[in-house]
C-alpha cells in the first residue's frame, strides 16, 4: 500500500530561506520526504516554474513592511513532487499544497506550514470539500467566487481567500448587485439572478449566468459542483469586466491599442459622469511608472512597451469588479474605484505593485519597475471631476517627492499645506528663496572645506562638523568615511556621522551599526568585489534591492544595515558613503552634483 497517499500532510512544517534551502523540519516533514536529515533544497522537489515563483514570493514577502504584512497574502500554492529524485524505486507522487508563510526575524528565515490540497478518500468530508474547493478555483481562477452549501452563500476572493460576505439568498442578492455594480433594473439581470439562485438550491451546476453592469460591461458566473457522500457544494467562479460588444458598449471602440485600457477621452468621460452626474462615492487614482524614460533608455522601447502592458494587466486584475481604468499619457494611468475605504484602496494599490514586480521580474530579473500613485476621494475631498483630479495629481507629485514607489491618499490635515510647486522643484521654476537657501548652505560647507585645504593638520571635530552639514544638505541619514591609514593597508572607518532626523527616530537605532565596516574588513586586499559596480569612482543606487539579482553578498550587507539608497565615492584610498535608511528615496540631481564636489575636496584633504 502506498503510505504516502494514506497519510495526511497538513501537519508538515519546516524552515526555509528565500533560495528554498531547508534548515529545519518536523517529524512529518522527514516522513513525507522519507529522509533523516531535513537539509535539502525544495526546488529539487518542484517544477522549475513553481520553484521560480516561490523564490520570488518569499523575497517579495521578506521586503514588505510590517504594515504591509498585516494585510498581505501569506499563502502560496505549489505542487511537491515526491520521489522525483529516485523514480525507479518508488512511484512519483504529486502533492498540491497550500503553504502558509511567516517570516521570522530571529531565524532570518521563513516558517512554513503545509496544508494539503489533494486529500485522500479516507479524510473527513469537510476536509475533502475544502480541498475540492481549492481545486475548482485552480481550474477556474478568477478574482472572486461564491460558495453555496445548501443554506447560505459565502463570497470570497482568490487573492487572499478571505470571506467578504456570508448570509442568505436575499442578502446575497443585494450584496452581489452592489459589489459588482450590477444594473438590477434590467429584467434580464433579475431573471438571470433568480435562475442562478434556483439552480443552486437544486444543486444544479455546470451553467453560465450573465449580468449587466452599470458601465455596460458583463459579469459572468460559471458554476461547478463538489460533493462527498454526505455533503454537496456549489462554487460560482465570477468573471467581471467582459465587453458586450460595439453596439451595447459605447466605449468599446475607445480603447488604447497597447494596453487595452480606455483611452484618455473615454476614461475622462466616464470619470466625469461618475463624479459630476451619478454622485456615487468613488476614489480616483492617478498613477505613473517611475523613471519610465530611463527604463526605455536602458532596456529599449520594446521592453518599455512590455512594461506598459504588464502595468495595465496588473491594474485590470487588481480592480476587477470594483473599478475601471484608462491610459491618459505615455506612462500615466487614471483609475476610478467604486470603493472609498482606506482598506480597499490599500488592497488595490498593493496588488498593483505586487503584480507589476512579479511579472517584470519574470521578464527581466535585472530590472526594477515601480510606480507612484496619488489618490483622492469623492465626495470627501471634492464634488466635481476637475477639483478631484487636481487633488489626486497633487498627491502623485507628493509621492514622487517622497522618493517614488509609494502612494498618497489625500488627507486635508496632512496635505492641504503642501503646494504643488514644492513637489515639482526638479521640473519647474524654483522660487528665489529656494535658490538662496541652498546656495548659502553650500557656500558655508565649501568655505569650511577651503579652510581645511589650507591647514597642515586636519581636525576631527571640524571634519565631523562638515560631514554633519553635508548630511543635512543632501538629505541622507548617515555619511561614513573609510581610509587606508592603517598598517594592513585596508579600508578602515575613520568617521561616521548620523543626521539629526535619524537620531530622533528611535526605530532607526539598530541601523547605526555600520555593517559595511565589517564587510570591508573581511575582504582581501583587492576589494574588487565591493567596487565592481562603481563607475568613474562613483556608485549611485536609488534602490539597493536591485542587487538582489546581481550580487547576493552585497545585497545582504545593505539589507542588514537597513540601507535602501546609497551614494558612494572612491578614489583608491578614501571611500565616502552617503546612506539613506529604509524606505528608499531618489537622490536629486543637484544634490548628487554637490555631494560629488564635496567628496572630491574631502578626498584631497584626507
């Protein structure tokens, strides 16, 4: 008898890193793989696609903030292939599993618990129903689905398998119509819904039902049936956003050719109608791709088109059934959500960002594509389209000023005082006060450096004072200086200055330890591995996550030090590092130029 088939594996647990190396495993884990030592690489027991996707899932999960992890999806579905390594002596078994993942800071690894999806016949009927529910969803994967157990309906979402509704058929009809913005004034929609309920009560499945939305699109429901000896369940797989055709949808011919989203004219007309005429609560999201021009210049316009296609797909998947979207510029998008709660908005923005990262990394692992979003809500923030657009646009530029790769939900108490010009200093005419303030700061730093140039002996106090002023002016958290003035000729830390803003943030205290110092001391005399990404004696990295696919050792060094962005200068003897702690921010061009100038003078002094 095949003992594997008769054994339930839902109690299997193990510890794994983001390269799928297992370091610990409980007894059930050892029995499952028929081994005595838990140290193995799980990729050897998975398909190439599953292992690649699981690695990306773990790395993305590790990089999310604590706030994001509270609402993120901790589940991953994959198939374990047992006896794959030794097929001659045992039959190959495929086990579809749901992994529950939790990151452990203490272990610097992931705790994983396994829920088996392919249960055997000897298990309880309830477990079998749950297993078949997952199987049905794997075959009919959509954003939403409902379950009817003979009495009540449950509405769930496949992104995180959470229940958004539970109740009887009358309450379900009301919730279903509101959630998917159905036009229930149409007799056809009412008849379809009543027929679907009647068929579900009779446990009739394998049918298709179509409902018309208010924006002239269709919601389609496919039903399947799962059953055991004692229970039966109907599962309805829901697809939203299907076009009805040119005659019934006046906007179907107004699509953007590349992204298949609405073009600027169409989405603007729809948005105006929603805000100005229908007066329904809505959220407006203006989004664009960060540094899209640089992406085109680096990887080519064909890859740029691929990015726009991936972005549009991520948007469509994230807003399915709850909104519409259009492309209003080269890399700029307008999204209208029929939801206004912060939780709903955050779920959508998170799914867009994760969708983009997942798809782009699979296409080109070396590329890092992020997006920024500004969000305003009606009627809380404005009651007409023009004002709502201006507020959302303002929030987009605030997001970019904060370093990109983020979103800003407009809140008057936080953002009312921020004028648009303050967020566009790099793209628009800057007031004379801004020039004079920066010129005075730079003049003071240069005068102090000039004073040191003429002196025969450098004073540590003066050096630290200059570094502190430079730290504040270029807006970084820490500046560290390494020199070769030691017997071994290795780079040793000479100065390290923390900005006042970082000192005031108690949560950043752990980042004060300069892990770079330990790393440089462990290198051989050549140190080529550290400086291999420097160009003309300079390293400019707005997001150190890019090293995740290029150099694991350097990546782990920066992650351990909590350094998200860095600007470094090296002349062969002096290394000057300007660090920004998490989250990552973009260095402004004028600050990079001045930091380069100041570093050259410092290197000549030291």
